[in-house]
C-alpha cells in the first residue's frame, strides 16, 4: 500500500518518465513531431463547459457536479457515461447535469477518450474543462481558468494543480512530481483538470478518442497548437485508486507512459491494449 511509503526504487522510477519526456520535448526538429499550428487570435472566453466521463461513479458524481454547479462561468455540465449499471446517470441528472451515453467498444472510439470527445462535440461553451468524477474543483480555480484565457489570448489551454485527499505525507511527493511534470514538461494527466478553448480544438480535430493516454496525447497536441499554462490550484483528488492498488499503481503508470512514448515514435499506438493492461482485463470495460 502506498500509505506505507514509497520505496527508494519507486522514487527513482518516478523520475524516469520526466527525463524521457524532457529529452523528447527538447527535439523539436524530428519528423515525428506535430507541425506547429498557427492559431487565429481567439475571442474572449465567457463560458465554460464541464465534461465529466463516468462509469459506475454513483458514490462520487453528485458531489463532483455540485463542486462546479455554482460557478457563474459554467454554462453547462455534461456527463458522458460509458454504460454504468449503478445509479450514476440518475444522480447526475438529479444534480443538474446533461447526461449522454457513449458505450462504444474500446477498439472503436470507446473508453474515456471517446467519451470526452463525444462531450466536446455536444458542448457549446467557449472553453472546455475535463473533470474526473472523483475530483473536486473550487470556484476560484474556475475563475482562474477564465482569467487565464482572457488575460492571455495566446493560451490555447492548460491544467490545474491537484492535491490528494489524504494527510499521508507520501502523497505530498506525488503532488510534487505531478506539479513538476505538468509545469515544466507540459505533460498533464486527467486528474489535473485539463482545459482548452473549444473552437480551435474542434476545428483542428485535436482531441484523441483513444481509451487510455488521452490526457497525455492531448497535452502533446495542445503543445503543437499553442501555448499552455499551468495553474497551481487546489483541485482535490481522491486517493481511492492508490489505496486500492498501492504502489504497484505508480509503477504501472510509469511503465505505460514510457511504453506509449516509445510506440508513438513509430506511429499511433493502439491504446486498447494499454487499457486492458491498466484495468487488468482480457476484454470489455472496467467494473
């Protein structure tokens, strides 16, 4: 269990993807890089669409929605469900969200990336923020997102810093590692509330409808489309997955990220195999 402390070998491992990503980002002339897009000067951002991908999240979805529902900048909350067999959709509707179902197989546009892309297609806000069901964002952080867009027209998007909902000091190390990766390498994970201007992302078909690593791939593509900002916010993230899987979860994530970048050098990786490996599945969706 991660609560018992990260061993020294794992602390070393957490640095490996950072060094790898840094080296990768430092080679802009290689042919596998995306060509830098030239964005049109954006208009002011006055509204934000919140997109929440879900699968069996009835314990968390209502409080997640409530954490953003009171913001004056949030024009809509879209929950995109992958076919939950619990009360997720009912509770989301009761909390005031618009609920969509996107339950395609992971091999053909299913999984979290496909859910989010479906939500983006249905969204109408000038900005979009992706929120996981087990995260909570404050109204101040949303205000910061809107201010970042309007004060800096060159910004295409970014992410918000997160903190784990546990006092265990071992999670402080993970928070520091997350901040370093996001702030200095421009590679953000989904629990860091990625946000972006909707129109250029849709126009350039930037969002990847892949079942896993959609957050990493989005970071790379946004880097090619324009400048990103990292806001050192206070998004609260549940430690439930870390407590359930323990330190093996960190090792698996590191392994998958490195493998993804290696395979990406040769083309577009098939992340359905990543998906099944992460969720320990032979076929289908996680329970």
